[in-house]
């Protein structure tokens, strides 16, 4: 394929993005993390700087999403965070009550170093990593003995059979190594790995490169059971839905507690797709300047009672409502009763006969 010719407009201003960052860090980051990092670079190049509110409003993400992205880059060694109390926030440190991130020091990206594995002598055990949820191996780096031990476990044999059924084909050697990685290095039970596969494949993601990332993110959140995984997925989906709801409403920040309760009712009790919720909110924005979420609640409750499950169902409900309203209108009589000339009782007179009688008299 022919190379692309790229020409830079000499008159445009720009923010420098390290080649080392592109080569070593960009492929593993999600869109939120990338956007936050690029905005930090843009703010560092500006005399004005950048604030947390700037990031939240410009990117239209919640403050929790932005903080999560900052902690991701801190763990990658690309920035140092400090709180308003003056202490460094790093590793597994958590912000204490009423403490906020107030300072960010960007670190020049460096190629990630590959640690040398210490020689393991037969007369003493290998040293254990003290970093929480930091895997000792990457997928595919296990010994034949590890693989044999994994296969011989009855629960793991059931897991391999289930994975084969989910994919509709036998597992490749790298895919089998991923299952071993989840079990041996991430500490997943066969039940949790089974749920991991069901969730990712159910989302249309059959690539183990994607499944590996989800597994690692669950391990970082200390997920240990399918129920904990469901709760984590639900919380992330709720955050994404709330972000979209705030965007429709033209708001930033967070929902009020009562608003959040109504939104969770729409998502979990009514189980509406986010597109249907957005349609109801759009109607509330058009109809009123105040109490838009309670207004949308009335719409969504009526749709729930009518069995609406999609935008097409909502359109059909609208059409049925209009037809019923039209049919309930009283039939207009042929004679108007508005006080005009047509309301005067009409008579048939012989005006010639009347004129004759007047003359005779």
C-alpha cells in the first residue's frame, strides 16, 4: 500500500505528544484515559493551566471518571499526583474524607523496562511480589507443568469445555494460556472466569486480547466472585448512562440523590435501554425548563405500563394515544351554536303576500 503524504500547516499551534508515549502506552489505554492525558499536555503548554472542572466540563465525563484516568497514568509512572493537604497520592493510596487532587506533575514517558527475573535455586523458593494484583507472569509464560496441573483439575476441565462452546471452536494455545493466567496469576475461580467469558462474548468481544484487559481491570478492582463482577459492571454502566443523561439535559457534575434514585429506577426496575430514556428526557427538555427528570419519570412510567421497550414501541404508543384522543372528541353538529347569524331560527315567508296585506291595510 502506498505511504500517506502528511503535510503540517506551519501556521497552526500544537501540543507535543511523545513518540515514546505513542509507541509504548497508547495501545493499552482507553478513550477516557487518552483524552484526559492529552488535555493535561494541552494545559501544561498553556499559561492558564487546567483545573479539574475544566476537564469535567470539556470532556463531559464525571469527576470520578477523570480521577480514575489520573490514577491510571499515575500507576503507569507518567504523572505524580498531590492532594490539597500537600501529600503525594500514589500506588494504592486513597483520598481521605474531603481531600481532593490539587497538583499534577507530568513525567516524561520512558520505555517500560523489562525486569530481569532472578535466578531461582532449587534449595529456596522464589520471592513473591508485594505489589497488590500485580501478576507475576504474562499470558503465555507458564511452564508445561503449570499447564498440565491446570488441565488435570476437574473444575478447569469443565471451564475449558464451556469456553470451547462459547467460542464455537477449540481453544488455541495462547487462549488456553490466558485461562491459566486468570487462574494462577489473577486468582480467578473457574466460576469467575466462566462469567468473564460469558460477559465479554455476550458483548460481541471474542478476542482474548480484549478479555485479558477486562480480567486485569477486574483484578485491579479486587473482584473475586461473579456477583462482585456483576456489581462492578452495573456501576460502570450506570456511570456511563448518567453521563449520557447529563449530556441530554445540558448539565455537568452529578445528579441530586432523588434524581439518581429515579434514574436507577429507569435503568433497573423499568429496564429501559438508554436510547428510550434519552428520548423521554429530550421531550422533557422541550416541554419544560424545570423538573425535567420528574417530567421524564411520568413519560417513562406510562411507557413502562404500556410495555414500551424500544423507540419504535414509543412511536406506536404515541400513534395509539393520538388515535384514541381523536376518537373521544364529540361529533360536531351541522348547525353551529356560536351566537352568529346561523343560530337564528329560520322561516319560509311569502314576501309578495306580506306586501299585499300591508297595502290593503
